[in-house]
C-alpha cells in the first residue's frame, strides 16, 4: 500500500467476521502487545470509560497508554521484567483489581496471545462474567475456504463444532471456546 500512488484503484474485501460488541456493563479490557489496538477502537465507542490492563514482556510492548488516558480510562500496566507498571503478568493486576469488586457487574474484553485469552476466559467463567475474546489465528485466505483458522467451539445446543475464525469470529464469548 505504501507504494500505491494517488488515484490508484484497489480491490479490498472487508470487514470480515465479527468484532467486539459495545459493552453493556462496566468495561474491563485486557490486552497483550498489539492486542491493544482493536480494544482502543471499542473504547472510543463506549458510553462510559472503563479500565484497561495492558501487559507485555517489556515496556516497549506496552502500547496506547496515553490514548486510553485521553479517553478517560483508568490504565493499569504490567511487564514481565518490571520495567513498567506491576512486575508480572497482566492477569495478576486484573486479579488484584477484581478482589475489591466481587459483586459489581462488569464485562471483559480481551485481545492478545492465546495464553492471555485462555487466562481471561477462565476468569470469565470462574467469576461468572461475560468475557469476549478475539482469537489470534493465522488466516490464509480470510474468506473461510482454506480452513487454516478453524477453532473448536461449543454451540448453544451443547454440541462441539469447528468454526472459521475469519468468518465466524474472531470474537467469541469465553464459554463458546473449546481449548485444546
């Protein structure tokens, strides 16, 4: 795209799949690395500011702090090496925050690597909270034909099925995901 000149015509397919819904409860975002970018787009459309937990291995991996601050969001950071925010995993900060909000309603939104998605999904189930997870899958064709991005899910009737993340996702509620 950088080498495309002014006035050039492009053929683009998109947007594909489904994105995050607009929060219906207090929004709690959890992001790892570049996973913060799609959550920022959701935050801009929220009726009220919430809290975001942003984690990474180092301070260089923690992105968009000032962007969320400008939107009025509370920002909590964590780095594995302790260079920025709390030392440890971002879920450690989430767990500490949740201790003081046992009965308050909130809805979680997460984007990041599988380990983070799994951890937030497990918390959503254990805490009886909705947790929306944006699955991180390699998408070969982004049209559902190649089946490179399949994910096993639990359907409403209790049966397991394979779905295409590019078309049926990438966002799923934590109770839908069947982890390997």
